[in-house]
C-alpha cells in the first residue's frame, strides 16, 4: 500500500478527529477525498473544500470583517493616478 507523509501537526489533527469519530485516520482521508471528488466534479471548488474544513483538516482563513469595516481611504491631492499613468505612457 502506498504511504502518505503528512506534517506532524496535520497528522495529530487527523488522529484526533478519527479518535472522536471512532474510526481509523485512513477512513477520514478516504471519506474526505471522496466527498471532495464529488463536489469538485460538480464544479464547485469551494464546496469541494468544505469537507476538509468540517473535519478540521483544512483551516479556514480568518474573516477580514473588522479590517474592511475600519478601512478609511487616504485622500491624495492632485490629479487622479490613472490620469498620471496615461500621461506618462504617451
């Protein structure tokens, strides 16, 4: 049987999830790959990654919520940058 090398932290996460569910780690991997394949075949890549997130194998990126809400544009004096670029190109 081919072997798969995983970073230790990923394997420990996988092992923890498998223990919680009362199955072997390889069963989690098989289930996730099959779910991923089905979703990917339906052309929904984000849905294809959801089983990995559900099993905590793939970590979600943190939401930007506060960073976007707190954004304040900087006011710059002078002509718009787009006009400067057009002028400089000619």
